[in-house]
C-alpha cells in the first residue's frame, strides 16, 4: 500500500520518532517560550508522545524482520492510541460546561512531592480544573485537539507498516 513511497519500515519508524521529537519540541516551545504552563493531562500526553517515539526509535534502530515489524507497529499504534485517549479526555474537559469542570489541583511540583504515587497518577490521567483552560487555538482546535490529530496520524502510519511489509519473506 505504501510501496508507492519507497520507504522501508525502518525509515517510516524513524519518521514517526522524528515526528514525536518535533511534537515534544513544540510542547517545550509553548511551555518555555510562550509561558503556557502544562496541566496534568498535557504532561500525560507528553509522556505518551515520548513512549510512542521511543518505541519507534527502537524499531528504527533494530530494523526487524516481518514479525518484528508487526510487533513494533502494534505496540507503536497502541502507544499512540493511548495518547489519543488522553487527548480525547482533555478535549472533553475543555468542552464541559463551567459548572461541571473538576476542581483545580495544587501545582504539579507540590503533587509530586506530597501526594501518594497512585493519587498523582490518577490526577494526571483524569485531569483537573486547569485542564479546562484553552490557552491557544489554531484553525478552531486547541493544543489537545491538535495533539489528538497528531496521535491519530501516528497510529495510522504505524499500523500501515503491517501492510507496508517488504515483499521478501526471508
């Protein structure tokens, strides 16, 4: 299917890894240059981007055979879909009526220092009041909306590697 573009799965996984690196760089730009402080769900999405990129990096370096490509494609797709789920939750919170938005939490530094690990993980995955703030919009989508689009794109490109398998079955 992707043989029209003569890239090997190794190159595709490398491009996925580079895309994840660029997404993390954009997040760092928003945080450190634009001073947009990330909420707990933003941090969780960044971790999902990092996990997706690391799996793709390992796949690109490993250059596996047919079965390995399938495994890496499924794991990379799974990581991207996990991130997409977090993005969907974030977009949902941003579109909630103000009265239904969860309470804001203390800062993440405080949470990491004083909250139990399971409570911190629950907070990071479920979102808080600050997750409802829309700080940036482009073409009608907020940062979590664009992150969702990116995660779905990464999942599709990763999953397509199963159909992009080399014709040589050795």
